[in-house]
């Protein structure tokens, strides 16, 4: 193991010991519960918390990636917040030893200030997590950065959302809330590069794992997103707009440095959409639509730039029996200008269906006073004939210790489809977390 | 003559308090008063709460939160916000409820790590509230229209009522017996029974305090009899009639908690 790995192990060990002693303090204070009144707490504007976590995952099949462990890391998280009368400062950072990258580094997860310059305005500036839309693991109008490496490797769900350095303003006018986010430098998804997982390359027509040699032309231009939302008698309506780029590099362009060679890049994309969410039949029903306009390829004729799409989602969730909640979603992804797309596709037989469809099922069962949670999430595409099964078990031993284990299992008939390309990325994982 | 009759009436009612002629005999009237006392004290209120959750092995967990409540009208719809401060992994989590008398409640949970406003489906009212032995319904109040009540007994201290759910499929119990304090109308002990007549779950009020004229539960406990596990809930800094503005009971408060009202 690296020297730096040793040092982070010792840091994490210290955190664990501190956690243990804090836990015994909690025990002590609880024992004083017979006292009639609580002892007055010292109210400080500072708040410190965090956790230490170790995670390990293992690929179930031989794969062309360098490692057979897509997850092998130790993380120490530190949260330090400051709360004042007129503003709130949030900072969250992580010291990570990542064995996949053989590196120790600091990652700032969030660092933002929020304040209300007027009665009906909220502003949040800095590195932040941005989320909206109604989908469950399916995103239509939420074009904020996602971390697919985390999602596929079994890290906690919170890491599916990657932070972006943005300014967000929210205005409350009557019953309406208007959000506007500005990300001065476009923040793409953290997509697969080949370090942890392999993927299908349409150019190579095979599964590849380029890792360091996967070069992508970055863009430094701004990204805008807006939402207008309202709630009428428990029915939530929202309208969305987006001006920016595709969040993954779905275009190919000439390499600026080595002509003759193509390089992946983020084509421009604008989108608009709407969603409704309401209680129905003892559960929750949601519907969402988004129109993606791939403006560099308006007519769908360029084979090197992704076509525009219509995205449509229907969802329903309800508790089936006590402590068992089920949710189902139907998702449709329609390629705009499909005829032009096929006519200009170099390999039409590998092209996605005009109406790619996806069904998802989520089951969540809680036991032992919600300390034990079984989850399974399945994606199944009848048009691609592939799928993705994501089972997990989380056990909360107490407020300090959390254990979880799970798997990411991909299947498909062909190696070029959305989930089918990941068959060799199927993995199992476990994590241990101590919170303080 | 009118003066005389009033005087007579007054003396009669004075005497009656000794012979319990003032006791209520209508079960629904008692339940209405109990509902008012337990869940609709004043027009609004705030409180800090903590729960200690103890499992069958004696392992403890803790939850600490601040509650804001506002009644749209007495015995009617209510708005509620719950801001979690402990343990650290739920810090910043906010729970919002619009309790509705004639339809399902609207409920949302804000998860700060994902900046996600998650809506919770209404069907699972009798699901554990954040891992405690308290159900969502115990926190926000079970709608009296869901049960049929009969008055079993009246003694010096309590009205004892039996409640049978109208829809037995929606709940895990067969019936419950509530002991309602005759003076304050607070349910001091509620025992839930299975169809075999076995006591499965009990809610006990351990301490009350009069705050601004409202008798308030300060400490209560729910016990699961099958394994002896329990949750204790304690309140402090209880305040009433704060004049909470309507607009803080909105999605805005999930992301931007109304600090002025949370002290």
C-alpha cells in the first residue's frame, strides 16, 4: 500500500476512535434522561460533523479494465457549517485514498453561501448540488451533473449527484417559485472513462477501456437552467428550460492538436420540459416530458453528433404492504429526425430504436425499525433487450455505524446497447461507515 | 325571575361537579375534545423534540428535531414542518406535512445531500417515523373519522374509550383503548390490541406541563410489547400562538429553513 494510504488509514482510525468516544458520550447523556429538564446546550453558529467510510467492490467477470476492483477507497468526510442571522455557509470536503487511482486527494463536495437579499429572493453561490425533476434514477429535465462512476460502483446514492460551481437564484412570486441556475463553466457528468469500467465505442465497434488515453475536448462556456414551479392543492406543476451542452460527450469532432483524429466533445444542447406530480390512488403519480434539441445537428443528419430527443416518463409509487414500497416507471426516449439519423448512420443496424423504452421497478422493504433496509432497483428495456439490476442491503447498527452491501448486475443480448455494453462491469460491493 | 333561575342553575352546576353529572357521555364529543387538546392546542406552536429509540437488545438511537405547526382551522387541516438536527447524517433533513381531514395528507422529505425534495406517498401513515416506534400518524394525529368509538367507562380521572377502525385493512391492530384525562382531555394511555385480544403496542404520557394555559405533553413513550423495544419522546421550548406566517409552510422552508422561528 502507498505511504499516503497508510497516513489516511491512520487518520481514519483516529476518526473511528473519536466516534467511539462520542458514542459513549451520547450513552452517558441518554442515561441522564430521567432528569426533568434538558441541560441547556451551548448554541454555537458553527457546526461540525462528518464520517469515515471504507468501500470495496469487485468485478464479477474478467474485464479489459486495469483493475478488477472498481471501488477500493477510504474516505474521511468533514462538514463545517456556519449559520448567521443573514447568511448560511456550508462546506463539505473529503480526504480520499483511492486505490483504483493509487492516489490520495482532497475533494471539495460543497462550498457555498446562501442568503436572502429580499423577502422573496434566495441566492446560493458556490459549489453545490443541484436537483430537480420527478424521475427516480431517470433524468429528463435534471441536466445537472451526475456521477455515473459512483452509481455503477456502489457508492452512496448522494454521490450520483456531482457538484457544480454555480449561482442559483430563487424568486417567490405569488404561488410560483422561479429558479435560475448559472454555471459559468459547463459541468459535465462524471461519465465512464475506462479506469473503473469498460464501455462500447461505436468508432471501434468494440468494448474499450481507454482510461488516461480517453481524451475529451472540454468546453468552458456557461450553462443555464431554469424552473418555474407551483403547488395547487397538493398537485405540483413545473416547467423547465435549459441552455448548455449534452452532459456526456456524445459528439465527435476534429482533434485540435492532432488533425486527422477525432475527439469526443460536448455538443450544444437546449431543452425545455414540464412535469406534474400528485397523490393518486393512495400513492404518488408523476409524469414528465423533456424535449432535447441538439442544436448543432438540427436535422439529425450528422452521424458524429447525437440527435435531439423527446423524453417522456410516467411513474407511480405506493406502499404495497406495511413497510414494503413499490414504484414503477415507464420511460420513452424518442430520437428526433430518426429517418435522417438512420440514413446517415455508418452502421444502421447498431442504431438505437426510434422509441427506446425502459421499465423500472423499485422495491424497498424496511425491517427492524427501519434499521435494516432491503432495496432492489431494476431497469429493463424491451427495445434494447437489456437491463440492470441494483440490489442492496443497508444495516444501521446504531447512529454511529452503518454497513451496506450490494451489487450492480448488467445483462443484455448485445454489446452495443445501453446496459448490454456493461455486462462485464457487473460487480458486488460493500461499505462500512462511521458517522460523527 | 330570570336572575333567580340563573342563580339556581349556577348552584346546580356547582353541585354537579361532585356527583359527576357533568361527565360527558357521548364518545364522539370526548374524542373531539381529545383531538383538540392533543393536536390543536392554540393556533400555532413550536417545540424542540428528541426521541431515544431503544431496540430489543437495548441499543439506543437518537433523533433530535424542531417542529413548527399551524392550524388552518381547529379540527381542520394543519401545516407542519419538522427540522432534523441529530444524528449528523439526518442533519438538515426537513419533513413537511399538510395534514388534511377529508383526504390523504401531503408529505415531503428534503434530503440536503442530494438537494432532493422527495414526496412521500400517503398510504403508509402507519409506518415508523424516522425509525422510531412512533408512526407518522402518531406524530400528526390519527383522523378520528377513521374509527368508531364507544365509551367503556368513566371514573374519577379518565374516560375510557374503545376505538374500532372502520377499515381494518388499513391498520395493523384490531382495536385500541384510550384513557382520556377528564380535565385536560389528553389521551394519557393508549393500548392497541390484536384480533387475538393481545396488547401489542402502548402509548403512555409520562409528563405534562401547562404552557400558556395549554396542558402539553412533555414526555411520552411508545412500547412494542412483542419484544420490549420502545421510543421515548421529550419536548422542550414549547411555545404557542407565535403568529407563524402561512408562507413559511412551503417548499422554500425545506431548502431555506425559517431561522427566526427555529430558535
